[in-house]
C-alpha cells in the first residue's frame, strides 16, 4: 500500500470514527421506551428553598406525562443530582450524569455559578443544555444551538426595574448591594447600564460573599451615602437580611430585588421587615385563594404528592419539564439532539397556566422572553404592580 493509499485509508477511518461518535452522542439517553433527563439542584446547601421545590415540580410533571403514555411512547426518566450550590460539586454531578446515567439532555440545572462551571461539559458532548434555573445572560449568550434559556435575564429585569423606579417613583440616588460573583454581576451590569443611559450613576455600591449573614457594614455605608433606592443582586436570605438591617437602624428606604429574590419565602421569612419590597418577576406567584381552577387543581395535586404547599419554585420546575416534553413531542418519534432542537424552535407564543409572559423560540432565538413585570410585597404577599416591562 503506497503512502497516498495509506493516507486515504486513515482519513476514511477518522471519518467513520467521527460519524460513530456523533451518532452515539445523538442517541445517548434515548431508547424505544425511555428518554433520560438530567439535572442538578441544591438539595443540601444554602438555596434548598429553590432546589427542593424545583426538583419536586420537575418530578410532578414527569409523573403526569408518564401516566399519560410518555412522549411518543417513551417514558421520561429524571435523574437528579445534588450540587449543594457548589461549582465543584456541580461539575462532579454533571460528569456522573453524562457518563454513568448517559442523559439525553440537561434540563433545569440550578444556580449561576454552578451552571457556569458545569454547562461546558454538556455542550462539549454535543448534548442540549436547556432552561437552567438562573437568569444569567450566559445561559443563551453567546449563541449556541444547544443552549436554551427560559427566564428573562437578571440584566434585563434590573434595567427595566431601575428605569421604572427612577421614572415612575422619582428615585434620584440609586445604590446597589450584590453577591460578589457572576450572579451578582449580572444584576450590577443591568443597574449600571440603565443609569448610564439616563445620565445617572450609582450613588453607592457594595458587595457580600456568598453565604453571608451580616450586612451591617454594607447597609450603614449606603445609608451614609444618602441612597433613596437600594437595588439588590441577592437571593432569599440575603434579601431579608439586608432589609432587616436597614429597618434595625431606622432606615426606611425602598428596595428592588431581581428574580432570584422574588419568592414567597421572602415575604414569609421577612414578615413586616420586607413590606413594600419591589421585585422583578416573569411568572406570577401562585396563591391558592386567588388562583384559577386549573392552578388550584395543580396546587392540590402538589400538596397531596409532597405534603407541602406549591410555590413559584415548584411552578418553575414544572414548566421546565413541560416545555422539554413539548420540544420532544414536536421532534417526532425519531428523537435525536438535532430533532429535539428543531422541536424547541417550533415553540411560538406558548402561554403556560401560571400566567408567565409568552414564550417563543426560533432558529436564532434561544431566550424565551425578554419581558418582566414588577411586583411588590403588600400585606405579606407578592402583588403584581405593572404590566410587562422592557428597557
């Protein structure tokens, strides 16, 4: 065999290996009777009040779909790993899901720092990474055919919320407290860019470490700087802690929090401390006494299944699986990564039962919606106060 023949044989072998590898990846986690969905949630760390109900909502949707015959005859198998809201643990969990569980898709993974650490592993395997439980812009930017984001970005929400607070509430001295990681920076960039567009700048800014419980120095500093609006890149405990410190020193200033702090636990834990808090939202928080019959029936089923009340976190998990299954349904019986992506792209103007802003994807659109609305805690519960907002 001459050199050219040997080279041609080598190219053919490489091509066949690449084709086999691509085919294996496309078929991973899919059989005639089953499709495997993987996710990692915080089930033991600082944001279990998100991770546990999200997992429950996902499992509830899976059980309902399977009880009705699955998707094109395939039962959904949901594999949940605990990240503890720790990037290193999230990476290990993702490696396990990819290799041992051989998932078809990563859906609804929890947390900005944990997803940023683990998402590249999924994409490198040529598998879809969809609807993570974070509103960071990196969930859909830069464009990647395999990335789909469900929640309007923290950046968009904080821009829209800041704009409304300045224009409609007359705020003039805006300051910010945010977690000193990419999660917090997504909020920070939104506030700073919106103020710059309006010819303003932050009157004061300060940060905290993930897991912090003492905000006395940060609140004292912003109070001394004369702020009339505190914007927050915080989750639940930090939102309550910051506002409690402000009220403790007698500072009755308005607060605006991003989507991660828009949760019923803030009102329940903070009680009178958090009255008047503004929050950016994408889906109205379900309350049983004001819900329609469809949502009430869903909340009844959730309570019966898990022995606790349904919340916005559970609704988010339920939505993740519902949309994932819709993409699989649209893909048809021949389910591959490519057909699944095309199936997701067919989702146009979808409205869920919870009242979220309409959801649309497309060949170049990987973000479900850019619209958010503002809510305020009034008499212990979140009340929607605006129509859909943009910046």
